[in-house]
C-alpha cells in the first residue's frame, strides 16, 4: 500500500475493499460499501446512501489475514461521519463519506 501524503495524525493508505455499515439506531440494517483509503484513525468509503455529518455508524470489515484462513471473521468498529458528498462512481450515483474511528484501529 502506498501512503497518501497529507497533514493527518495517521498515515493514510490507498486500500480498496468491501465493507458493510449501519447506523447505531438500526444496527441490523447493514449496507454494502467499498473503502478507497484508510488509516488507523479513519477511512473514506463510497456507499449507496447519504450519511449525516456527526452520526455514529458501525463498520464491519472482513478479516483477510492469513491467520483467518477460510473462517468468516469480521471486525466491527464505531466511527463518526465527518463529511459526506455525492460522487460519480463507475457510472452510478453514490455517496462518499469520510469517517473517524472512535478508537484508533489496531494494526
């Protein structure tokens, strides 16, 4: 992964992977999305719905490490939406959101 140079607390890396997210109010309604970059402090993802700045969401990511092997392991983190905007993504309308983890991710 290549680090993105900017003035952030944590280095940000280009990393595209599927995730799922849900609002804390409805934790059983997860929606599919994809990350485009991430850091220990947060990530940027694109999904099908707009999110309100300040809302707290739950993010689920698959554990693709060699230790997980063929098991379905997921990690879940709470994150605050810092911003959200409409974007064009692969000929579909989508929404891009920048979120900050409520606790730094463990590497």
